[in-house]
């Protein structure tokens, strides 16, 4: 099954399976696949290079309120895949027979079709390797080039069909001076532009020159700080970890618990939405529900709305908005503010310019207090001028300070970040974030 | 091999190219299942059958791989062609130009005392229903669940030099979770953060008392609501084994991965404060610290006969009497560095290439009793069950949190505290190891992320209770 024929393959396969349903059975199917190239670099040489071609189908086999779910890898060979799907359906029937009715089962019974195909123009991977190795020059480049086709599809025995496919590339790299002194950058998109890559690599090399200065060792304490969009992304990932999930709210496990128990607020300039229309993720999910273009999550610093999976909708008696089971945002967007992006160093004055944060976790989830480290491209700034890189610092602070009472402002532009994550398969998630100037950020180690 | 396709091995062998320096085919079929009961409701059961093959080719100083779920003759041929293409494209540009050249023959199967075949699906559901019910014995429990996740993994590594390694691993992850709430205070207790897991069958459930743990977990979650915040100060710290697993993982395991030391992970998982010249002389911890890499522990999560390059597994001391002896590096890292390593070249599945990983990484037991460790503390905290982990990219400055703390005053435990956290620096923390108990709890970590492209792998950790002096300890926001 080639990527370009996967949509038709899913249609045929689910048609074949639907013809083998028994009685009033309902079948929901979700296809996931990719044809990806991965090239890993270290010291501007190739560490590992290869291709991954994978397809799998998940099936929820329903009879009344009883159901069972399962997935199986697909080969693309029709007879083999028919055999595998038939075996899976047989297993699911056996399991379903011993499981009780599921009171929270909810699925789409419509037949609404949708299709979103984003065609990219990635170079051949051999050409990409040439561009990266030659562009790095004598620099110590480390990173990953990932490119190719990703696709997701939904099909049900009711006849509903939804399709998403995208061809994209994502080069995520860092240039290293020595030890942990490094600068981070990425070049991702749909259409490859060799000049754009060269410009980004040149920018990284200029940052390295600053990293060569004697690093400052800062004592623990509070510092005025500017968080770049990439650094703010790490804070946003913590908020997204249950922060907007209806289930997390109803079970009091949300890190934004104080927004519902104490009417706590973030800064009035903080407005956050799940922006499917502006992202690159599929606009449908595994139970067949489509996602609205935008879901308001935080508006003017106040909690505005949840991400609601079909299962939570049924459990808590509200409408679903097409969230996945884990109710995690896939295209989060924070509205920009009024801080001139080109003037952030002057606005910062004296303090820390934080290019990246790293390895965040909650030190007190109920208070939305998290800890983490500074990483790539973090500098000490005096009077609006970068003075020196710093030795890494650990922060431990709550978002109710960083995006609340200590937030000075957000930049007037927002940067789109395409997630470079490749766990199991290439991610389709994205973020659009401004930078944030914070009056004081607490560092502890 | 799958039941469906008994001729697959023949097809794999036929597809392996003979006119290259080295070629391998690594076929993996992983069958997973998940059962969960949450708040009295049986969640949808889920099964997964994930199957494919990766071909790796080394030729003329280049290397490449191609992985596919298409196991037809044509699909395998296409993958081999792609792998050869990558080898040609990378010739002269790789960090190493010599192949590992292992053609190992062997087999390994997880020993199982009590197969899950003896426990029907209905009985497994009933077990979880009972556990979930026992978790719900308090009004202030607002969410609870009991779950059982299992993996059955069959792998076959074939090489063009006659190598054949077949392994069959069975992994079991039981878990219990209780969430208690009052106002803005939410507290969780779990079954060792899901880390009381291992290889085997039903016996994994009994090793750590899964069937009887639910009521205690619920009681402790509720008790934490009324407990004071963890005290702040520099004092003695005892880590229970279900916190030690994380301490070992982050501040010994990752820093000793040779690929990190060689720089492979600098763009993602990070580098290491450990450098190659430290091995053989660097004092990593006090004389009480003994750490082994040991994929041979029966029933531990990452036990195997061979790693994914075919290197035979063996027990090796990485740290002996506090002195750093050996890194965790597989055949390729060993060749790049000129250092001795271990059998730790592991891939998360067929669709990812092997890299240096932890397997079972254990702190060996000492000679004190747990009571003696506690008795030697004037003022300190004992922490149980990891809930938070954060460490810098050199694996040095860390901050970890636990679900529950027990304050120790004048050699006795006095009361529990909530939101216990501590921080330190790996390079000095282990030198403050002042006591190692004689217990030894075999556990796991199921979600170790690393590599580009990213991989999650399951590892094992075993540890006794350990005592550390002069640790910075603190609590939560309120």
C-alpha cells in the first residue's frame, strides 16, 4: 500500500470488514501510517540513517453498549490484511462477550466526510543530507532530519470517511561549542528552501560566537527573564498536561485546579485556544467526531473551556468537541501581546534571555508549580545587551506567577512550532506562541 | 514468528543481501493488552498487534536501515533496497565505518511460573473490579482505577553470516491509583507509580501484593489530604525502593550511557557530566555504592539473553565500592570509543534502530536493616513512590518528588507529610550515601524516552532502601 493509495485502501478494507459484521454490530476504524526518512547527525556526520514504512488499523467493534478495541499492523497485501482484520474481529467478539456494557460509550453515527491533504515538496533525503553536512561546515552539528508522508483516516460501517495526509520535513538541530554550551534551531515545513536553511544555520553559528564568552554562574534567586517561544512551549506543555482536560478537572487532577476552586486567574493578556484550523493535525478523532476550528481554553486570563472526549462527554453529560481520549491539545495557540518582538532585549533590560527550557515536571501539581532547567541559547543580559552565556539553572515556580501576576507582557508576534516528536510515529502536533517577559522567575539550584 | 506466516523466516533469510559487509533482519511481533476498571466502570479493553521487520546494511563505510510492516517478498525486497540506498548515501559520512560483525546464535524465553492462560479474561476483569472497589472506600476519593497491561514480544535477529537469535519476552504491568481531593488539595497514591512490574505471568501480581494493596493505597491518599506539607531544610533522606528506581534511572543510568558520553543525544535527551577519562578512577559515590548492569535477573523487566545487536547478556559491575568502572555501551559505541561496554544495544520495536539503553540497572543491597537506617537519623524524611522527576541535560542538577513522606525524629517515624521533594547534584549526591539496607525490591520503569527518532523502552531497576546525608528537602506550595 503506497501512501498515495492508502485512503482508498482504508475504504476498501473497512468495506470488506463491514460486510462481515454480525447482526447489529458497528465497526469504527482508524488508520495511521507513515513513509518516513530519518537521518540522525552527530559531529556533523551521520550517526544513523534509514526509512520507516508503517501502517496500522485500530478497530472498535460494538454491539449495543458492549464493545472491545484492538489494533493490528497492516502489510498492504490485501489477502494478508483481510486475514489479520478478520482475526482481530474474532478476538474482539470473544473479549466483548465477557465484558459488561459500557455506560460511557459514545461514537459518531453520522456519515459526514472530510478530507485534508497537505502536499509538501521535501528534497530527496540524500540531498537533505548533503545540505545539512555541507551547511554545518566545521560546526559540531547534532540533530535529526525527518521527512515524508504521514496519514490518518477514519472509516465506519455507517459509511463515514475522514482523511488527513501531509508531506512535510522537520530538521531539528543544535550546534555545540563545548560541554553543554550549544544553540538550538529548527527548520520545518512543507516546501524546502535551501536558502532558508542556510540562513538559519548561519544564525546558529553567530549565536555560537556569543556562547564562546566566559559563562556566568548565577546564584539561586529571582531574576527578570524573557522566555522565547521555544521556552514558553515547555511551560505550555505543562499546562496542557491535564490543564484543559474535562476529566482532569472533574477528578481534581488538573494543574489549573485553583482556577476552578479559588477563581484564580492568569494575566489578562493570556488567551489560549486549541486552534485546529491553524494547525497541522487531523480535524477528526478515533470515534469519528470532527473537531471545531477553534476551542477557547483561556480567555483574558480566565478559564474558558475544556477539551472533551466522547467518553468524558458521556460520563459528565456534556457535548464532545472531538478531543482524543487523553484530552491533550494538538494545535495550541496563545494570542500575541503588545511587546515589540524586535525590542525584547531592551524591554528585558537586565536579566535572563532564556532560549529553551528542559525537562519540566510538577513540584506541586495542584498549585501548577513546576521545576525545570535552562538549556540551549540562554544568556545573561545587561542594559539590553547580551553579555554572556550562563551555567544551567534550575527554576521552580508556578504558572500563576510566570503567566499571572509577574507577567510583564507577551511579544506582538507568535511563532509557529511544528512538533519534532517521533515517538512511535512522526507527530502532527503544533503550537503557535509568543515570547513572554516575566518580572521575576524563581531559580533554586 | 506469527501463526499466520510460518515461512517468514525463510523469506527474511532470502532477502538478506550477501554482497555487503554486514546485513541483518530484525523481526519483532509485539502483542499488547490493556484492562482497566475506573470508578466501578470497566473501561474498553484494548489489544494491539504490532509487527514488522528492520533490515540493516553496512557496506563500503556506509550504513543504513529500512523498516517495514509489509512482510511480503516484494515488501522485504523494497526494504533491503532502501537500506542499501542509505548505506551508499552515507558512505564516508558516518561516525563509524566498521560494522559490528556479530553473528550470534542463541535463544531466550522469559521464565513463567504461572501463565496468564490460567486466568481467564473474566477472572482478570473480576480481579480489577475487586481492586477498584477496594480503592473507593472513602468519600474524599474522587477518582480511582485498577489496571493490568501485558506485552508478549517475540523477536528474531538474523544476519548474513548465519546469526540467529530468537527471544520471547513476557512483561506485566499492574497498577492501582487513588486520587483524593479536598478544595485545592489533591493527593495521589499509586501501586509504586506503576513500577511494580516485571517479566513472567500471574506471579508478577503476587510479588508485590497487588491483590491486597488497594485499601492501603486509598487510606494513604486520604491521609495525605490531612497531612502537613513536607518540612524544608537540609537533613537526612531515606529513599524507599519505589523512589530509588527513579534516582538510579536519572542520575546513574542516563549519565553512564556511552552514546550520551559520545554526544549522540546532545540535541535531545542530553549529554553527560561523565567523561571517558573518569572510568576506572572517578568516585561516583560512597564506598557503600555498588551498581550492576544485569539483564540476567529472573523476572526483572529488562532481562534477556542477547541485546538487539546479538551481544550475549551478562552481569557487570558499573560502579564498585563507589568507583566508576564501566559505561553502558553496545558494540557500536564500544568500537567508537575503544572502551569496554555491556550488552545494551536495544530498540523499542522493529521500527527503530538500536541505541545504547539501560536494561536492568540495580543498586546492590547492603548489610543494614531498614530499621537501622531509620534509627540512625535524628531529623529526616523517608520518601516513597516517585511522582516527579527533572534533571539537567548533563544529568547533574536534579529535583525529584515523591507521593508520600514520613518524617523521622530521633530514630523513629513520627507522621506522614505531603508533597515531599528534594534536590541535589548527581556528582555529589551519591557520595553522601550513608546507609544501604539489606532489602532488594525488583521493579521497573516503563517509559524511558530517548533517541532521535524517539524511542520509549521498558527498563528494570532493583534497589534496597538507601539513606543519604545533608539533602535539601522541601514541600509544596501550600
